[in-house]
């Protein structure tokens, strides 16, 4: 069973706390695209998209959408202060040259070493990889937002990815509806447990060993 909108919004709200002033930020489709809704008005961040926009704002109110103003997933957005437009080649040039401070991506699996699998389930037809490969390798920080388990209840945080890998050892932090986990040189560290969940529940629903942050052991 998929996540409800309220759960997705709660993950996006927590992810918005990771955004720092002055960042150039790229957002993937799905939950990442909800993050601008939780940034303060006039927050000094420039949101970039592969379709050729730098400076997007949050979702427009219902009925006020402009069909030609959308993000890389085709969903309507608003114009932020200082917005600029360019072609996709320039957009990918920004990404490949390391100009993106942080990308927030969804994922199908993340391994304990930070490998990202987020573009295909074998046997299913999809439009393509999009910008995930470039973003995962070239953004200065990769933040993943996703459900802790799949629709069958299987862990999406695992020792080794079983799905095709988008990029290796690229993820630095994972935010789910249950927890916040950091990828460290020593392994996955559980740093935060969301309200209504327990450390034990997170451990049980994670398919990899976890280091428990000293702050959670207090």
C-alpha cells in the first residue's frame, strides 16, 4: 500500500530543514517536489530543474497554474525571485560541472554504503533515467527521501541494493516517515526517530545493520 499525501508531506517538511540559505538546490520528482512548500517565504535558495529553470517557487494555488511553467516532472510551479530560464543542455551543464549544492531525490533502495537505486524496476517500462545519474554523482550533497519499506513491507534501506544502481556511495542522508539515517564511514547511523515510532521499530524494518546515535541512547 502506498504512502498517503500527509505522510509524504511530513517527509518533505523534515527534508526542508536540510536546506540552507544560499544553496542551489535540485529536486527530484515525487516527495522532493513538495519541499518548496515548507521553505519560508522569500527564503534565499535557488531551485534548479533539468528542464531549464533556476529559481522556482512553491506549488501554485489550485486554479492559478500556468501550463508553460513547470518543473522537470511536468508539475506546475511558481516563479521565485530572480528566476531565469535556459535550455536543458545548460541545465545539465550546471549539474555536471558541480554547481548544485544539494539534490533531494526519491529512491527505490539505498545501501548501507550509500549506493543509490532509484531509476528502474526490472521488467517495468519507464521513460528513462532522467537526471538522476548526473545529480547523484555531481551534486555536493545527495539527500534521499522515501518510504522506509516498499508496498509489500520489504525494507528499502539494505546492505546491498538488489536493483540496478544509479550511482555508488553518493547518498549522505536518508529521511523516511520513520527515521533520519546518515551514511558514515562506519556504516549507517540512526540519528533521529520520528514521532510515533521507536528505535526498535526502525531497526526491525531496516534491512541493514544500524549504529545508534549516542543522542538516541541517552
